[in-house]
C-alpha cells in the first residue's frame, strides 16, 4: 500500500463536557387552597365561573347574611345598654367618693360603688368584643379566595346548607404560575454521583448550571427553563429514591397539575 507523501497532523485537545441526566417527574400546583366556610348558613349566590382565574380576595360565595346582620344589631343595642349602665355607675361612684371624704357614707359603701363602676366598664368592653365578633361573622358570609389562581368545579350550589369548618371543600383554587415539578432520583445514582466527585472523575455543576429543562408527554420541549429549588434529605424506603423539586414559569399555563414530564438536569 502506498503511503501519502505527507501525513496530515491532527491536534487533540481536552474539552469539558457537561453531563446531564433525564429523570421522570410530575407537575403540581405552586399553591393549593381549599375553600371552606367559617360560618354556617344557606348559600345565597355563587359569584364565580368554574375554571376561571380569580384574584386573591375575590368574592366566591355569598351566605345568607340576615341572621348575622341581626346579631350585629343585637350586639350594638347591648353596647348602648351597657354604656348607659356604666354612665350611671360612674356618676354614683363619683358622688360616693365625695361623700366618703365628708364621712357622709361609710368606706364600704364607697368601695361597693367603685366596684360596680368597674364591673360596668368591664361589661362595656365585653359587649364591644361581642360586637366585633358579630361583625367578623357577618364579613365571613362573603367567602373570598385566599390566593390568586384558577378555581375548579364548585362542589356546592346556591340553596345548599353549609357548616363552619366543614370537612368538605366548597371549591379548590390552584396557583399555576409558577409550577412545581417533583423529580425522583434513585439513591443509587446519588451515591455514584458523590463517589465520582470525591474521586475527581466528575466536577460538580456550577450554580448557574442548576437549570432544568422539560420534555412534555408529546415529546416537545417546554420553552421555559426552570431551576432546581429543593432536594429532599430523606430517602423514600418504598421506592429507594429522593425527591428533587424544580420551579418552572408557566405564563401560558401549558403545564397543568398531574402531568407526567421528563426533566433534563445538569449534574457535572
């Protein structure tokens, strides 16, 4: 075989290669709030559209407020009555203080009048607290959303009787932007990764390399990269795996809770 007149030289230089791993994951809502009543009554009106976006503090249900308005009126009248009694007790105590200095009444009578005055003042304070509680209960007849997000199906209808702090949620609000992705990785892989780093065969990923990309169920790549936010410190004994938590922006709400995804994670 004839050799070429000149051999071509090829320079070989070492380069860094970033290693990444593909892991299974499942999406979950960033915040989840189950709406429950804090007072009992009949639902008069539902104030939202199922599946719509609601703002934090937006009214969702209206409970019939007639009973609670009556309680506010009763508490208001009770305060007026207590204040009138406190005024009379204050005048009587003042007179007895003057009379006791002239020895016109006994010290015991003066002490009793002062005690009645103090009891009347305490009664006024108690009635004011009851009025504040009645007003709070009246405000709670207007059930609002605790967070911003998308509200699901309503489990109650107008005319239904609900009770305070009931176990059944009336509806559920989920904040979908951003979105969590729960990623699972086996404990065996974690041990291998740690051994490679300690032996110098692998260098740890930099802080800016903690970027996670997603591959959706249809094989497409999710356009918004996420970041690794949390790594559990406990191995699940049933699966021998650890959970990694990533956060992804979801402005178009393309990601929905419960979706199966594959996460590409740089490891070194």
